[in-house]
């Protein structure tokens, strides 16, 4: 439930505000329905459904290797904005950056059509507090697969941002703007992708693409795949995979999900120690988001990236780790002491 004080809306108000929220996500938050069982707000969800339906445009625009390559490339570029920034930065603050870089990656994250950074991170912080309990907004244990995957996003109960839970970033007016008018950046992105296709058709016709084709593949198909790729972490990674650590919830590690989400599939690791920038705790646990962030650190754009302490990887507390180190030092000292020679050389006294 959001932290907005609400009033009971009339049917007319409910319809009107649901429509206004296509353009202004914060419109009439005081009239948001928060009581009763959560259910889909079909009026508010029209743009979400329309984005999916636009993928059918591929039947008319066809495909080209160029369009498919752009769709895949833009998928992973924006996945990094979600995993590295919406998640590991805005949600968990696992590294630091400047206000300018913070805004630029919030802007890129906005192009993913997954709402604004404050809404996304605020709900995610709440998820960690209430993971797989009745208060978790997207738990497959509580609501089933479809609800945890996408139903909760379409529910009016969860439309309001949890600003109190994200107050450290809600103080920035530029982030509040992106969060409130979250339709703006995806719309500009769609027009930009169309224009990019038109330019390619005019100046590189051999690539075999055009504006409409690039719009469908580069924006709509890529965006829908990105949304569902992201949401597999809410749904599938709480059902399928292995649990290395006891976390009190259903979080799991899943190699396949880690590949399609640039490292987010190491979800049990993450729930065990969310303070780490790195979610693949071992070298064989591929975590492309972490590698990209290390690259940005090398460029000086981010800093104070948090690694995984050895005691965490081993499933110990820091106190247990300190005791183990002390015990090992004592054992080494004892071993060294036992290896000392037991007799001292005798001095030979010769008569004068």
C-alpha cells in the first residue's frame, strides 16, 4: 500500500483519474483505491496493453537483420539502466555517482516504460522488507505467477509511489519530474527510433530497414521483451532455481535468468546480501551489470562500488568470520611454537 492519504473516489472520478494517469502518473493520488483486494485497473492499463499489441505490427513491417540487431542491442542497453541503476543504485545505493550521471541513467531507465525511478525503487525497497509475506506486492507465493509477473503493475493499489521509502532520492526535483510524467521519455524514445529508421532508409538503404520497422522492432518489441525479462525476477526467480542461502523467502539463483537480465538471476545471493553491487558472488556466476559498472568506475563516472565480503560468501556473520580468523592465527602460532628446537646448543668449556 502506498503512503498517500486517500479519499474514496466516485465511479466518475475513478474513471477520469485513471485516464489522466496516462499522462500524469501522480494525478489524483488522493483518490486512488487502496482498500479491498487489489485488482486490475483496465482504464489505466490501456497504454500498457497497447504497447504489447503494437508488437503485432511486425506482420506489416516485416523484419531485417538490422532491426533485430537494434532491438537486441537496445534491450541490453536499457536492461543495464534497470539492473544497474533502478535496482542497484536507486533501490539499494550500492555505489555512488554524481547528480548528472544519476539523472542521465534515470533518463535512460525512463525509456524502458517501467515507470519512474522513484516508483520503481520505492516498491522494490518495500519488497525486500516484506519478501514473500502477505504484504509483498509481487510474491508468487501470495498472488500466483501472473500477479507477481505483471498483474500487480496493473493494479491501482500500487500506482502511487512510495515516496517516504525513497526520500533520499525524492528530494531531487528532476527525478520527481521523470517519475510523475513517466510517459514522456518512452514517447520521445519511440519517435526517436522511428526517425532513426527513416535516416537509415535514406542514407543506408542497403541495411534494408525503415522508420516503421525500426519503431516496431527497436522500440515496441524490445520494450515488451525488456519488461517481461525484468519481471521474471519477481516471478520465476522466486519459484525456479537453487537456494544457496537461507533468506526466509523463496528467492533463488537461476543461471538462465542471470543471462537475460545481466546478472539479476543470482537472486538468492542478492536477497542474502543486498548491500553488494555484485550479485554473482563467484567468478562463474556471470554478472554483466557488475562488469559494466566496474567499467564506469574505471572511467571515473561511479565510485565506492561494494564487493562481497568473504564471510558473506561463506554464509557467516562478521563475528563468526573474526572468530575464525583469530582461531586460525592461534593455530598457526601454536604450530610455529611446536616447531621450535627443543634443546639449546651447549657451550663447551675448555680448561685454561
